[in-house]
C-alpha cells in the first residue's frame, strides 16, 4: 500500500514539477520532496495519527481491522479476504485502516520518486529526438506521452525497485506506532528474544524479495523501452 501511494502520487507530481520547471509549483514540490526525505517515519506516523485520527476522527488510530466486524480470514490479507468472501464492509474497513500507515511509510519513497521523475523528465526533454518530434509537428500530448514520459520512466522504475525492499525496514516502526501485527513487529519481537531462526528466515525473505523485484524491473525495462529487449 505504501509503494502504491508513492508511485501513484510520485510520478505525476514529478512530471508536473518538470513541466512547470522554475515556477512556484516546482519549487514547492522540490521543497516538499526534500522535507519528505528527512522526516523520520515514526514522527510522521504519530503526527498523522494525531491529526487525522485523534483530532479530526476521520480514520482509525490503530490496528488492521475493526474487531467488531465478523470477518472471514482466508489468506490473512484482510483486504483480499473481504474481496474473496464478498464481505465488502470488511474489505473497506481494512482499506481504511491502511490509509495512515501507508501514508507514513510511503512518504520517503514518494519524495524520492518525485525528485527522480522530475530530473529524468527534464533530462529527456532536452534530447535531440524530442526536439525533432516537436519540429515534425507532432501533437504535444503525443510527444510527451511517447517520447518524454516513456523514456523518463526507466530510472524511475529502477528507483521503485530499490524502494520496494527498503520499505520493509521502515515497516518495523510503522507497525509499532499503529499497533499492527505484521512482519515488522514480528521481526522486532524476534530481535528482542534472540530468535535466530526467525531472523534467518526474514533475511532469506528479504533476499527473495530483492531478487523478484529486480526480475520485475528487468522485465519492465523491455516493456517500456523495446530497445533493451533481448532478441
């Protein structure tokens, strides 16, 4: 969920900052991205919890799901469980409980993706093939979509892959603040009790995640840019 927030918001905001280069909007987005990389995850989590859960009462303060909901847990992915069992209220309640943890955990990758997207779009915009496409009289929207944005996504895709693994480290603090019994809190308990088999399993899990993410990134390169496909 945190990665989804970072990608869905980060790429459009970075592209918008590049298109408005030098404007007040660009300065605001760059400043916000710098601020997002330096705010500790746990501090932002407590701040979001105070504002949106305690003061405004819009979102729940902790947990993965309201315990008063009689939900059927098949996979222990609560959102997926609600969809599989057609318990729509349980699925929606799980989504609502995910909002604040996802925002807190996704802030750092969001800020990084905004900056990488902005820099990549600015670099691609100055390339000769973009100026040639514009000189041919192609529609500006077509040039931006097929020539600028598509080529600018390659370094962004690499960044997304790297941030996927790093999100697991921040999950420990986020789950502690929001009282979520997830892999982060499980790892914390294992460190506290010196449960070495669990730690070894977690390290193996991290390695598998990195390997899978790198594979998906390589496949994504070929989808975005046909020039890197292996014939």
